[in-house]
């Protein structure tokens, strides 16, 4: 392994070092197992096309409680851990790096510390844990060559859990191949195929914020996607009409009743109020105030129109 100390790194230097290869938190997105991030977003980040996401409260909490989770693991397992203040790399996998939370003293093993909401407790039922954690730990074993990884999870206000994850050579081989293939896109500055995730939609909106007026592209090569989209939109409309019919029949039955129940379901049709500003009246009566608070934003509207004769 090659160790690059992080002791004297600035935050900007650390971010740049992480951009130069694939980290454990990127791995699950690359293999399609991260519900919050996709391969396309990882690519845009590694290319430096988008800014790092600002630290959320959940991220801050996880960082601040890392020491606590590590100590709880020591208490529960009887093992000792040591902080690894370095970015780890392996010459066999030049496209990857590992920023591990802790290494286990006296073992060829590491520790990943996680903090999660009590709402996620069901994800750990019967000894299970999210696949993103598994992929991250296998990635670390790929880089370090170690035989085992421990996972310590603090479910806030509910439970402390820890797991042993053994090295799986088959999974590591598949993961290495996926990461190697992905990294070719970065090295060759080739854009990977977009996917249907909200993450991808958001990144595309960031990358292509403005259109060149009066420009046109030939979409012949993408016509199959337009046909697929048309078919899917038709199915969605049919399904939405089915949902609306079901809703209306239930509303008809409820009438003026607020709540309805049956085995496995609870339906509410509650009263509500909404308060808003009549912008038309404000603009007419107090234009100086309207102008003071008006805000203009720019955006691109995506619209697909079908030529029935052509399709």
C-alpha cells in the first residue's frame, strides 16, 4: 500500500486528492447500489464539473460522532482500533483509494463507522445492513488487501450494532472491473450514458444551464428513446387514470367522513387551508413593493411534442 498523510492537508487539497481516484463512498454508486447518487454524478464530480455537495446536518453528525462510534465498537467487541490519518492506495488498483475510519490493532482488518436515523432501523432487521455499506467495505479490502472489515452502526436513540464482513474475492473482482471500466470514462473524458435518476437530472441541469438560441440537433440516433418515452408516457397516463378512479370511488364513499379504515389501510380526507399572496393584486395596488421583492430565475423547459403523422 501507498500511504499519503492527511495530517497537513487543507480541505481543498483533500478534496482534490479524492477526485483523483475512486473512493469507498463512490463504489456503490458505480455499481448501481446507491439510492442517493449514481454513476453519472460520480463522473461529473471526478471531472470537476460540479461542486462538492455542502455538508448536511446528517453528514456533520456522522463526522462528529465517529469517535463515539469507534469507542462503542471497542467496548462491544473487545478490540482496539487506531485512526489512520492517510489516503491509502494500491499499485494493483491505480483507479482506487481508501479513506478508512479506523484500522484494527493486531488484525489485517479495518472499521467503518456509521451513524443513521432511527427511521432506518428496519434496514438492520435480522442481521441485515444496507448494500452500500457492504460495497464500501469490500472496496476498502480491495485497496488494502486486508481479509476482514468491521462495520459499526449507531442508530440514533435506538440501538448500536456491529458486524463482521469477510473479504469476498468474487465480489472484489467484479467491483474492480466495474471501477476500472468507469475510470476509463474519467481518463478519456468521455461522458457516460445518462440514467433515469433524480440525481442525474439534477446534474444535467447544472451542466447545461443555458441553450444556444436558434440551434437544432438531429435526434435520429435517439429516436428509439423518443418511442420508448412515448410508450411509457401512455402507460403512465393509463395507470394515473386508474389511480384517480380508485381515489374518486373512495372519496365518494367517504363523503363528509374524514377517515376510513380496513385491513391493511387507513385513508384520510382532511380539511385544510392554504395562505398565499395574491401577486396580481399586489402588483396592481403596490407596484413599488412588488418590484422590491420580485425575483427572476433562469431555467430550461424540456418538452417533447409528437408529430402524429410521422409516428
